[in-house]
C-alpha cells in the first residue's frame, strides 16, 4: 500500500516522508503491523489522490508548523464520557457544555491526526453501538452497561465495572492499543482508574463541575452532591496523572476546597468552534429560527435547573416591564432548554416553578420557552439576540457565553467561577452580582437602549473569542498528551 500510494503521487523528496514513517514505526515487522496503519493510509492516499505535489507541500508545511505532528499521527486516545453522550440534544437534564466540549475536542483532534474513540454508556438499544459522527475516522462507541435506557445519575456508579469490561472488549475486538485515557466527570474518572490498572497507560481527567463548589451554592436538597461523588473527586485528584482545570478559579477551588496538591493540574480553557459560531446578520438569523417575537430578544441557553438562576432573570424581566423604558424598547425573553410542553406531572420541578413564576408576574406573553435545541442551530439564536444572559450561581467555565461572544453578541453574566474570567466587564459584556434581579435589569436595559454600546461590545466579544478557537486551545492539550505518553519512567 505504501509503495502504490507513493508511486501514484507525483511529488518530490519522498525520502522525507519515508524517513518519517520509518522513524515512527511504519516498517515491516515480520508481516505484522506494529502500529495503527489506517492513519498512515489516510495520509498517503490523501497525498496521492487529492493533489499530488501541492498536497505534499501542504502536509509538509503542517508538519513544520507543529512539531508534534509526526507523533500525533500515531496517537490513539480513549475518551470517556460515561453518563452522557456528546451527540445528545442540548438542554436536557444531563446535557450541556461537557457534551459540546467532548464532541468538538474530538473533532479537532481528528483533524490533527489523533485517533479518538469516545466511550459512553448506551442509553437506547435502537441506536447503533458505533457511530462515525465525529469526523476523521473518530467514533462514538455506546457501551451497554446496565439497562440500555435512561438511568438516574445517582445509580450509574453501580454499572461502572460493566462499562470498563465493555471498553476492554471493544479494544480487543478491534485490536487497538490506546496510548492515553482522557476522562470527563467523576464517574468517567472512576472508570479511567480501572482501565489504567489494566492497560498500564496514563490518564488525564477533567471534572467540568466540582461537587464541593456546587454544594456551597446549592439552592435545594436535590442539588446537594452525594458523599460518593465528593470522595470520588478527592480520589481522582490524587490518582490522575494530570488534571485539566478550565480556569484559574477552578484551580483555586481544587486547592482550597479539596486541600489538594495542584502540581499535576494544568489550566486549559475549553474552545469554541469558530467555523460554526461566528456573526450572522440578525435579519438572516431571525428568519432562520422563526421566533414569533417582533421586538428585541434577550436569550438564555442552558439546562433548566435552580443553579442556572433563570428565576433571577425572570424577576429582572418583570422589573423591566414595569418601567417606562419598556414602551420605547420592548423585548421578549427566549429560554432554550428543558421540556416545557410536557404535562405538569412529567415536568421537572424547576420548569414548573419557572412557568408558575411567569404566570404570577404576568409575563406569559413575554417569556417564550422553546425547549431543547440542536447544537448546530444555536449560532442562529445567538446572532438573533440583542444580549445573551448567563445568570448562573455556579459555572466552571461558561461555554454558552463563549459561543455567544463568538457570534458577536454581548453577555450579561453572574460574576462567578469561569464567567468572572471569560466575560470582560465593560468590554465584551457586563458582570452582575449573583441573584440580584435589580442589577441584572439595569445592565439589560442599558444594552437594549444603547445600540452603539451593544454593537461595540459585540464586536469586541467576537474578537476576544478568537483566542479560544479550538485550533488554538487544542495545541495546549496535545502538549499535555505528548508529555505523558513520552514520559520517561522513573
């Protein structure tokens, strides 16, 4: 295969390529392929079928720009997202920023030549166990572990051993050897510990949210974390070869709330797909989404839970409607997330509370609950809105804010967690104190009334978001991967 592909491509200096392939293990070994040859085939056949000499030059230049490329071409990662599938529709009970993070990270890694299999628990027996929806040959692998239906997150710990066994079985079936495990959320981390013991490879962990921090701001007993989770997170801080924190705030929380050594913690923010999230003309965006709102639009996107502070936003809207400025600058509030159209008996406690609050405040005609929306349509909603509000009591990062900023929409966000770092007060939006509808109403009115200010903050937000493009962020993650894979044994 190597000879035929090389022979068909009309290029020069193939000795350079041969030396690369030889260096990283692409020479015959008794008729056995010692490494994953599929990635080699993909590269070589791309060179031969897709442009010959010009493609050779492009690939050579990419190698020159990124010193990791020769190694990354051979890297295979087992990505663990046990409790939720990265392809799930956003706005559900357990779907949000982590799903987007895993999906987009995997796509960007695939573009760089990194082979990734994302393992998640199968929740629907009718969905194929292997899906190729992540591009570049990377896969979602649904592992049966417990019933193939929705299971309460508190009970998922009982099926971790089945999950681990299923991953091992898949690796044996496909004859794959992974070089690294990257786990997300504490349940996946516990599975990663078991896999590391079996495979003798390093693992990286990302919490996405921290139990102790969530408990400090919990608004109901339903939101308090289990002792199992807290102890599990403490264990992972000691066990993981490297922990990835989203912001310096999360690093500080790990250090002070868990009294943990942070020498193995790297601060690397999530990225944003700037090929999807970019400014769209507002008239085009509104035509696409077809939202029946003739006035200016305030937007919330996220899970419907008390910690998201949506009730504070509704209280702020009620205050604004009662003021004279509403007559000259009318608006509507659009809420994306949850299941607002199910019966009251099936509705979540928080959704029922929010709808009752709207009725009590006389806002039923002003607040529109749209329910869950596909990630691939959110850029239209962000671009259609005058402002996106993130009134959370706790956010480890705030991916919704970053996506909206990339679409040139200013943000009004609680000054908490990652939002305090991500949103630049007075430059890309505004900070407001947690749970204070008066302060939130003041900043929203300022943006809705002042077109020049709103547009300026939007432009600056879009420029600022470019620093978080996945093409930039993934370089830092690759350095961590590479350092662990090539770490000399002590």
